[in-house]
């Protein structure tokens, strides 16, 4: 059944907001501001030391944790990024000699991102900058129990959202 072009589309039902109370609103805004500022700082640190973005750093990390190679679709899912975004990121990194793309051995249709020796060398040199940034701007600022609680909360969020999109493999 199609809607006639001369008839207006039916209005969707109104959405009823389940509003946040004041404490929930403060916590939500703190999460938004804190994560934005933290990611911006970590990205700026990487760019200042080696002109590498946080997204590019995460590609190097994921590849190093997967024996140096990963199918592009799986890489995108592990980063929770679109395939096109990861394709563009990997293309930039390929031009810089940090990764290369090859055909998948098992079927020849898929594309595999492969960590190069230069990419691994850069990761080994820059990882301390990143880890120190995470410590200085998060880990060492909060009580270990609070940090563990944040991890539990965000794992619950990730598990919920992965349940809605099972093709994503984030951890």
C-alpha cells in the first residue's frame, strides 16, 4: 500500500518525554562535557607528539591487538565507526605508511588492514603519551571505586547498544 502524492502523510504519534530529574541532568551533562574534553585532550596530545589523531591511534591499537591484521568490517565494528569513516581513516594511514590494505586470504572479496613495521614502531613510541594522558586526565583524578563504577556503567550502555546492533563487536 502506498500513500497518494496528493494526500499528506499521516502525522507520527507524539513522543512523550521521560524527563531527567535535576541530579540525572547534572550527571548527564557532566558525562557529555567530561568525555568531550577528555577525548579532545587525548587527541591534541597525540597530534602534538606525532600528528596522529585519536581515531588513527585506535586503529593502530586494534590492529596490534589482533596479530597485526583485521578485516575492515570487523575493524569498523570494533571502533563503533561506520565502514566509510574507517575506510577514509585507513586510507590516510596507508598513505602515511602506517597500514596497508590487502585482499582477505580466505575469500579474496574482503579487505584486511595490516599494521606495517612503521605503524607498529609509531604505536610503540606514542603509546606512553596516550597512557600518560589517560592517567593524568582520568585515572589518577578519581577514586578507584568510582573509576570501576564508570566502567560498569559504560559497559552496560555498550552491551545494551550492541544488543540493538549485534554486528558490532566493540570489545
